[in-house]
C-alpha cells in the first residue's frame, strides 16, 4: 500500500463538491420543514411522523437527481470543464498518430447471446483498430460462459470465421469455461488469473457493447499519461433501439446524458464509479487489490458480490488509485432491453446486487464518495417500496380523518412566508417536488436552445422538445408499474429469493404478447382498480390526487404491449421524434456494425433453420468437428465410470436422435473430445439404412456448411 499513488483531488474540485452537497442539504431541509409544518398545522400523529421520515428520504433522492444535471448545465454553458480527465490529452490529435507504449487486452464476455451479432461487434472494434494502425497494442479475448450447446458451437465457428476474415489468429482469442462460477465477475477473474499479468490494461466490454477505435486509443493514452488512474469509465450512449420503449430509453440517455455526466463528474471527480463495462482498468493494482470479498451471510443479501463493479471501484479507491468518468469522450455505446418486461428482468438482477451494497454502506471502511455512489444505487430500487408506503400511509391517514367526521382545524404556520391556506401550502410543496422531478428536462430544453448544433443531432430543437415531452408523458405512465415491479423485487430479496442468471433479451421479436402482458401486469391492473375504488370511496380529492399513479397501473397491460412494438418505434422515427445522433449522423462504428449485422442475417434461400445446429455441426461436419476438438482444452475423460455414462449417451443419441437428450446431456458429450470424434466417425461410417430416421432427415435436409459460412463467401 505504501507505494500506491494517492488521490489528487484539486481544491476547485473539493469546493464544487462542498457546494453541491451544501445545496443538497439545504433543499432537503427546506422541503422537510415545509412538509413538517404542513402536517403540524393539522395535528401531528404517528402516521404524520412516518410520512415525514419517508418524505425526507425520498425528497433527498430526487433532489440529488435535480442538482446533478443543474451542475452539469453550469459546466456545459462554460464551454470548457477544467475538471475533466480528457484535458490530459489532445482530443484533436489523429488517433492513428498517437504513440502508445502499452499492451491492452480487450475482453468480451458472452453468455448465450446471438453469436453473429456479438462477433459483428468484435469485428467492428478489431477492424477499426487495424485501420488506425494501432492493433499491435491490443489483443482481443472472447470469454464464453454459454451453457446452450447450439450457442457454444456457433460461437466457436463465428470466432474462427471472424479471425480468418481479419487475419487475426494470434490476436483474437476464444475460450469457454467449463464451470461458469460467479457468473461474469468469475469470468473476468478467470481471465485475470490466466493472462492478466501479460497486459498493462484491460478494457471490458459487455455482450452488447460497441466502442470506436478512436475512443479505445484515446482511453489508452489517458491511462498512460495518468499513472494514478486505476479505472477510466466512459459514459456509454444507448443505440440500436427499435421498439418504442427502446427508442425512448436511448433518446433519454442521449439527450440528457451529457448534462447528467458533467454534473456527476463535477462532484465525484477522481472518486468516480465503475459500471462493469466500456471502461479501461489498470491491471497491476486491479490484480493486487480488487479481489472481491465475501459478504456476511448467505445469498441473496450475503455471499458472493453480484454487482461487482461498484465494489471494485471502492477497492481501487482504497488502494490509492483514482477512478474517473470520461463523460465527454464520444464513441462508447451499448444496447438496452426492448420491452418493459425485459427491463424489469434486468432490474431484478441489478436490484439484488445493489441491495447487497448495504453491508458496505453501513459497515465498510470506504471513502464517503463511494458510500454516496452505493446509497444512490440502493435508493434506485428502495425508493419504489418507500413511495408505495408513502402513498399507502397517505390513503390511511385520509381514511382516518374522513371516518372521524371531525372538522379540520388548521393552525397557523410556524414558518415565515408560508401561505395561510393549507391547500396553497400543499401546492407549494407539490410544485417544489415537481421541479425536482421535471426540472432536468427543462434544463436540457434550455441547453439545446443555446446549442443549436447539438440539437441538430436530435432532429432540431423543436423535434427534440416534442420528443422530451413525449418521453415525460410515457415514462410518467410507466413509472407506477416499475414501482410495483421494484417493490416486489425488494420484498422477495429480503425474504431470501435469489436471482437466476439469465440471458438478457436484445431483440423483441414480435414484442410482448397479450398473454405475457396479462401475466406480468395483471396484478398491477388489479391493484390500480381496487385502490382507485378505495380512494374514491374515501374521498374524490384523494382519488384525483392519486390519479397519475392509478392510471399507470390500470394501463400497464396495453402500455407494455404498445411500447414493445418495433412498428410503433418506426412510426415515431418516421415523424422525426425520439431521434438520436447515432440515427441522424451515424458514426463509422455504428454504420459498420449495422452492415455486418445485416450480412449475418442473410441466409441462402435453400438453408433451413434446424434445431440442434451445434450438435449436428460437430457430428456431421468434419471442419466443425476438427475446430471443436482443437478448442477443447481437456482432451479425454480417463475415469471409467464417466466414460461408461458417455458411451450410453452416445448410443442414445445415435439411435433416437438429438431430441432424446437434454441440453445438459448434449453439453456433456460436446465437452468430451473422444465422444465428439467417435460420434463423427460412427455417423459417417454407418450405412444410410442403419441410421435412425432422425439422423437420415438431418443429414439430407440440413446444409450446415452454407449456414455457418455464408458471411465469408
């Protein structure tokens, strides 16, 4: 630890942070005082106390979300931010002329993803680095944890075909773990143990990540010029959205992202956070200091760390290294869930990981800035059940007052400058809360008006403003459903239900069906109807006060269906709404990826989509069989008991076809080198009339060579 560099927070950065949190405290105290006074004027009760506590917590959360883009707006209006990490390099320099002296590993974890789309992203990154003349400083590693037999073999073939096209054998590597323990964090840790010592830096991607070669080279240059930086995180822009929900997400991310990122950087400075991908890491301190701890207790709240990235940033801080956000560095992208149900599934995983951070917030010896990051992450999910409880207590309090038949006696205000009318004071508080929630949208509209060149990327100021209003309207309706989703996640996690590792959906297909929507949102509809009837019965005023939330619950099913349609997304795009710079002025890397993805979707008309493509390819095709054998690290199973089980599975496969085996049994055969070779020989050495009907049909109707190699022809 004594040799580790120390953080170098500038006085200006510390002053900005002090002002930020001072304003945050003042806003929270002021709103809390107004709400306390409002409750006190009608008689303070136990329910009032609980409402006050909830209000202060929730207002502090939304006030933080208001101040961050506000500070970002001040930074953006200055035209130059003196406290940004990108000032340490010349952003106008041609990346091809930058002289690098380091070696960097680009790692691409994959878990049961579409191999063609995935390797299109890998090829886009590699080919651009090669065009820039910088590929000598980079090696690319595809790290597979895939558990589906078809995906696994398709990955091997796609890797080999990509390496052949690029001339990248020896630079583009593929390996699949036999045991995918600890999921993505375990995958990355396995890479670090095996190959991390050979590289200066590691740049982490997600399966849906994309980065330009220019961005990668500049990130590497910043790491070389700033030896105290342990992690450099970019701010990925969402792209490639097709459904209405995906287009809303990517528009929101791109149009508000710059102000949010600038404001985030203003207060965090060198105590930034790590989001797990699209970031470059200094490997020496990462290997030495960033081994993940085991949390007290068992899963879901204890045990292994699920959201490893936040914790790794904390460990890097504790080791004396800096973590920065390069919020103004262009060329970093990722995709997003296409439907509301898929968004909720992703949030379920994130919710468990973020709630685990409570251990570190409460008991960890960590920097205060890191603690704030973790509190914000926790509140991203905990705020939902707190809002639900707030609404419930408000309903209960109104019921008790109405049922008492007592006349409301209003005391005078204890605060100066407060209106005498209770309703006016309530409207004042409601207006202040609305400013905290919707103020960032107005900031973006103002900023785009002052920066017409930037507004052009969103279709111009008028279309951008209309799109922001549309975004506010739709997300206001969606928010109540997400509140119930998140509340359910928090409750089930606290009750001990842990998350299952599932593949994230990238393509909506035909969108959410009515059956899926009813299954996922039927409870939301029921809650909305029952609570609406209850609220109206208690007081029509309460009903109208709750109407935005009730409407979101009642409309959850049609909203989920409507926002999942690609046709709806295309309709808005055709009218110039929800546009992003990646659509109005597509950068090189986005154009390249889309071209490669289109090529991968073009299959010859004669090629049939056949199930068990992976197993069929290994057994029937000598090329695929040989490739698969070469990539198997363990070539034999010497245990006679294991060999006997494998022989029985081989016989069952040959006699009954692949349909008779489970995915686990297929994986077991494919993991064994001898089984793969023997099955290939047996199928081709037997007369056609001795093959099972399943194999005869497969060998005659399935043109696997054309399917696997159409892109290289």
